[in-house]
């Protein structure tokens, strides 16, 4: 299969909409990461997402809509007051809500769960594609399963060339991390995957929030993922990633020693660090994650892909505090590392 890479134009959107209606896959930009879309109401088309990504069938997908009035046919009951408050405050945007699902949603989308995850994206090109398709679009990130999520069309091409017919290029993604996933089926909103809409913001809107304990731990044996992004190793580069966490001076010292030991052992090490710490690593290979947690959120997936491009096989990353958007950064980093964290 030849994969076309086209800028977002009225003509390319019309072509993409036609492909979606025909059961094919299209990669498209959102404000979070690039998505790999199919007709959410066509189980066969949804199955092609799993095949193209090599994605396990127990990992549910998110259904994307282009207007709030497209939500009722997808869910089994009226949204709760907390859900309505979140929708009013944060949609369109980088937030996914989990509702009881209606029979219209194929089980292939929900991995057999009784709930469905729905997002109303903020990116105008994503909404324009949904409008052109005249269908809700099921879409995970447009990468091979387990790989770092794509934040540019070039990243999508690296993973999906020859696997899908079309990639729509809308430029770099603004947020850089997947959406916050919130379960609103209970009395208190529960964060299953952190993102740009932070727990602090959710509590401000709803008066309370819970953060699922699986956000910063691997799933237990036999535990089913209730949200995308909950699998044990996810977002991972090819090289072995180690996170070093603690006081900055101690972290820098430990990473320098780990790097030097890896280099002496014949490995090709690389450091991921906050911008202000880069000089402390001297002539060691190091990439900047930006000045703070917000910048890390935007940069982390691109830096993990850069690590692959540099052929790094031993990667050592600084951490950030797991508060605010830092919770989302550490959720992604720890899964990318397979929860290999060194405390200093």
C-alpha cells in the first residue's frame, strides 16, 4: 500500500472523509497527538486500526465527535452533573470522558467493556475530518503499538508508511500528550490517564476528583485496561530507558555515573534533561526536555523518537514532580521506561 502525505486542505479533507466512510484508515492531527482514525460505528474498520498498529485487542479506543449533539447516540444514559460541568468547561479540548456505552458502539471499540470513551477535540482539522466523514471517528495515537506517540506527520510516516492510505499533515501538535481520560460513571470523576486537563482543574470544576492508583503503577496480572495508555510498557523508545528521581544535584551526579558506566561498557548512552541542567552534563550526549514540566509534556515523545534516531541504547532521563501536568509527564515516562526508576 502506498501512503499519501497531504497538507490539510478542503480537497484532502474530502478525500479523507471518503476513505473513512469506505472503511479505510486515515491519520490526522489533533491538539494532543496525531490520531489513527476509522469509522467508529464499523467494527471491521475498527479492526483495521488494531492490525495497522499491532495493538492488543484488550486496549480500548476513543471515539471522537465534532459537536456535543453527536454524543447522545453513543452513550446509554444522560451525562452526570459532573460530566456536564466538565463538558461545559473543557470541551472542545484535550479531555476524554468515559460513559456507559450504547449498543450502537461496536465492542471492538470498547475492548468488550460496557463503557465508551468519547472526546470532542479542539483541533479544527480533526473536527473538519469528522464532519467530512459524517461519522464519529475511533482513533488511538497513530503509532505502532508501544512506540512513542506521534506529534508530527513525519512521526506518523515513520511508523505507518505502507500500512494506511493517507496521512493529513496539520503541523506539530500543540499539547504533545494524549488527552486526560476521566471516568464519569460514578459519583466522583476519576482520572484514568492524566493529561493537559489536570486533577487540580477537574477538582476546581467538579468540587472533587480521584486519581486512579494505576496512573503511576503497572497493571496487575489479569487486570484489564479501562482506558488507553494503561498498558505496562507504552510510549517506549527502542533503547532501554531509566528514570532517575530525587534532588537535582543527586540526580545529575547519578546520571553522569550511569552514562559513563554505560559508555565504558560499549553502549550508546543518551541523557534527557531539563534545559537548565544540560551544562552540568559536560560533553556527554544530552537532549533538552525544556525548562519545566509544561515544556516536558510538549517535548517528551519527540525526544524519545530522537533517541531512536541517534541510535541510543541506554537512555537516562530526569524526572519531574508528579503534580499538575507533571503527573501526565511521569505517567508517560514511567510507562516508557517499563517502570524502571532509580531513586536517589
